[in-house]
C-alpha cells in the first residue's frame, strides 16, 4: 500500500484533500490521471447498463433532498455505527472495528489490546447534517445523502411514466454520497465523501410471477442467467445480477479469480432483505467489499408510499394486477473500484533498456478500455523541427478519438517509463523513417505495446481504426 500511495501522488492519480493545510481525514482529490480513470470507469458502467441494455434507464438526482425521504427510509433513526472513545489517547473508534485499528499511541497494538480506558459504545448517526435557507433551525434541517438509492425510489413512478418502461426494468444512477465515518482508513477505501454506481431493478413479486408464468419464475440450478426473462422470480433475477456484475468487472480488467463472494447469513441481512451477496476484492489489506447485490423486496417503495401518501403501485397489464414492485439492487463504489484497479494494475518487472540491458520498471497494467491515457506520442528528438511537426500532426489526428499525451522531454526510454507508470497501453514514436529516410517506411510510425514492450511499424493512416479497436 505504501508503494501504491506513493505512486498515486507522484503520477497524479490521487492526492490528500486540502494537503497544504494539513489535509482533512476521509477526503481525497483525484489528479489528472485519477480524474480520467474515474471518468472512464463511469462511462464504461453507464454504457454497459443504459446503452447495451433496453431495460435500464438513467437518473441524475440532487444530493440534498427532502428530509422526510431519510425519515421514511429509516436513515434518520437507524443509520448508525457503534462508537467508543479512548479516554487516554482521546481517539474515537467504531466499536465493532477496535480489533482491526492500530492504537494511535502504540501502533504495534490494536485498539482493543491497548490499556487505555474505553467508554461504553453508543450510537453515532453517519449522515452529514446541513440547513436549507438562511435560518439554522430544526425546521430547516437537511442531510447530504448517504446513498444514491433513495432518489431512485422517490422518482420511481415519474421515471416509469416518462421512459415508457414496463416491469421488470431498472433505474441507474452515478453520484456522490456522504457518510461521516468514525474511522476513515485504508487510503480511499473508506472515505467520508465517495461516489456510488447503483441500480434499482424493479421486478414482479413472486406471487404475481407464479400467477402469470407458473414454474418459469422458480429458481433452478443450472438456469441460464445470461438472457433475462420477464417472468423470472427474485432468486433468478438476483443471481442474474451477481453474474452480470462479475462479467462487467472482467470486461474492465478485474479477473473473477481476484474476487471472493460472501452470501450474507440470516443474522447479517437487513430486516427487509431476502438475500445479499457481497463481491469482495482481495486488496493488500484483505478481502473487502467492492459491491453488494441485494434483494430488497418491496420495503423501500412501500415505505415511501406510506410516508408520502403517494401510490407506488404499478399496474401490470399482463397479470391484470396492481402491486408494489420488488427490487434487486446492485450497488458499487467508484472510489473502491478505482483503488482495486490500481492495486491490480501495479506491477514491477524487468525489461531491456535502449542498449538491451535489463532494467527495472514500474508499470500500471490497466485494461486499455479504462486506462487514463490511451496513447503516448513521442518525437524521437525534440530539436528536429520536422520530427516535432510530424509528431504533433499525428497527435492532432488521434486527439478527437482517444486521450493522448504528447511528450518530447528526455531520452525516449525515459518517456516510455513515465507512460508505463501512468498505465498508457500504447506509445507512438515518430522517427526519421517516418519522414522518409527509408522510403518503404515513409509515413509509418513505431507502435509500442506497454505490457510486452514489443514494437511494430504501422502506417499513420491506419492508426485511428487500429487503436480504437485495441482500446474499446
């Protein structure tokens, strides 16, 4: 983790927020490479669920919503963690994590092992409170949202009507959420400000499925989960989304073998949930949750119907019934995914230098689809105007299609290493052969592969389609 944190700062992935003032715990800024990496992740997720599926539509809701939403959802009363204080070091800790957190005064021991006197555990609400309007009274209290899901439930009927969807269908959203964590830790893994990618997928209650389709809705081992069926029961939909999410992670470079799967027991499940699977990534600090896929029943829509007085019922024309849909919820954290991708991409290996001698390098082996920069552009020498002009022409040709980085500073090998650390999958070098020194190679460039370091000559006119194919 020390190497990763150092690289993130050195290469512009992630910085401590407000660092010039000593930083603020639990908040992080994303630098040039980190911002591009996040943008690519969000775009890939959004495209996979709204462009490639016909049964999911998007929403972009406000961070601050009516406080009654959080009362209805249970967050005002129950969104808490147990907190204890240490009277010796004055630290505050989650009571259920004192066996995992080092003592601030004696880092060789965990908090529960140190001899400082601890207070009794008490509940601490994780929502950030604010006020709407110029007067700070209890009547004007509002909250920064602790999750993006509730906005989807509150807008369920409106989105259903304007999108002309039918159950089963989903609403997805990417957005910021805020939780006043007692102990932010493990770099960006547990933060106070973070970003979520959530889907609320609305399905028929099993009773309706059985009425309409009979055994079609019942779960069976070996069922084909790749092609969704309208009359699946909740178990099939739940397992479909678990498999769907794993396949998406594979598509951006996280192999299935890097995951563990935790099926929550009855004691672990929320009181309204029928099932929940946590997809765990094996971080350097242990296997931790990357995404949860929960079968939430009809709890959320029913609560908002009850508290708002507005119907959340759906009329099913095929079943000739009204019902409150049930929900399958895949919920992932963007920041945790960025950290997982950085962990997985980090590699130290040995490659030949310009003279053929072995050289150590650090390389970030991001999948080309989500790499922050797709192509590095390098004129062989920066003091030869004809090389520079040709290199800039190639840059301008690629720029409308791909994120490129032009670099003419230093030896070519050093420029390669910088882009290796940035995770750039391809490098294009413009040399004297490009200009026609060898007539057969005129208007060709050297295309270098980040992972293998192999190079090939490619005509400039073929660069755009070739690189688009390699990075899609």
